[in-house]
């Protein structure tokens, strides 16, 4: 997904119109007769069709669909790289349209014209939002060159330095999850600290998978609070540390799913741990934020902005 959504924003309203069919859909305007603004819409089937993994189509599509009160049934069709496969998907789209009585929404990322034209033809029974045609072709005109029409993010993953860096970062994050190891922390890009179940592990893995960041994470435990200082293994790397905290009520709810009716999950203990962790981070001058109402993407972006702003530029 890296690239298309920021590109959409950067290109502006005018060049988004081809993908959405009308500027009326994409951008907030005064309510018009016949358009629902709040009431939930009937459930719609949404296809994500790609000649690669489909991650770009699905991520972009979900970002767009989130603007509407629509309930959707997702149908993922990756690796559609031949006319024959495209014809099968086109038939499936038509079958869904006939069965449901309304046309499916189709987010499309297909680079080869012969494959794409099967699904994006006027005969298609779905609303086709062709992302490559909306973005790639205007850029070809702007740059004065043809795109390489490469399928997927990497034409050969084994030869991609970026891909290999991501694999290395994932391995590092797994080896340093939940304080399992203090080795090689000198090469960590970031060390996440916080109480258990505050979101450290998923954030670490997201940073590794999406950004190639070597992220370790370390749980702050009652022994650390009694000493009133960071664990000795982290002290030399305090500048790399970033803290996650969480609302105690939310933490108690999460922990009760794992260990019901335990002291570990009690609201009193959760309040104690969160208060002590926040106090320790303040004393240690460690930047931190609450994960209570933030997505992993928001947390990761904040960490990159504060600790590794260079990784926000590629």
C-alpha cells in the first residue's frame, strides 16, 4: 500500500475523480436530495481483484469504504494474471450482481491491459474502480515515460534489498519480543516499553513488516516498579526507548480475556501498573503515548516521526 494513498492525497481532487467516477462521491459536499448521509446502507459485496497479493487494492479500498456507513462482504481474488482467470472473476461478479440485485463494488489493481479489460469492460456487472488506470496513466503522461507494468510490489523478492531488510527486521523483532533477549540491542531502531498487553508486540511487528524497523519490546513488571528505574539492560539505550501506556479499564478488559478473575487482570492492579509505568517513563524522560484509542498504524507513525523521521522519507 505504501505510496498509493499518500499519492492520492498529493495528486489532489482532480485526479481522484477517474477512480471514483464522480467528484461527488470522493469529497464532502452539502447534502443532496436522494443521498443518505447517516443511515446505514444495505450490505454490499466488495471485490478486491489483483494480479499480485491484492494488499494494495484492499488497503486502499478499505480506506475509501470507511467513509461510508456501508456493511460489506469482502471477496479477495489475488493473482489474477491471465485472461482465463479474469473471465472467471468477471463471471463471479455477474453472478453476485444477479443474486443480490445490486452491483458489487470492484477495486482493481491489474497492470496488463488484456487482463484488466476483461473485468473493466462496459459489460461488467460491478462498479469497477480501476486504481492503476486512475493513477499510473496520469503519471505516465506527467513523467513522459511508460511504467514498467510490474506485477506486485517486488518483481523478484530475492533481489530486493528493501524486502530482505524487512525480513531481517521481522526476525529481529520476533527474537526480541516481550523481553526475550537483550542481545544486539545496539542495532535496534526502537525499543518499546510498557505494561503487559499495552500493544507492544503488534506495534513491533507492524514496524518490522511495513517499515523494515528493527523493533524490540520489553514489558515493565512489578519488579521494575519496586526498583523505580528502567531495567539495567535498557539503560544504555534509553534514547531508543518509546513508551506505550493504556487506559486501566481497557487494560483490565484485555487481560480478563487472557486470565479471567486473576490479580493480573484486576482493575486495581491494572491501575497500579499503568500509574507506575507512566511515572517511570516521566522520570526517565521517555516519550510515550496511550494506545487506548489509537490504531497500530497511528502508533507506528508517531514512533517513526519522533525517533526515526528519516524512515518517513523513501
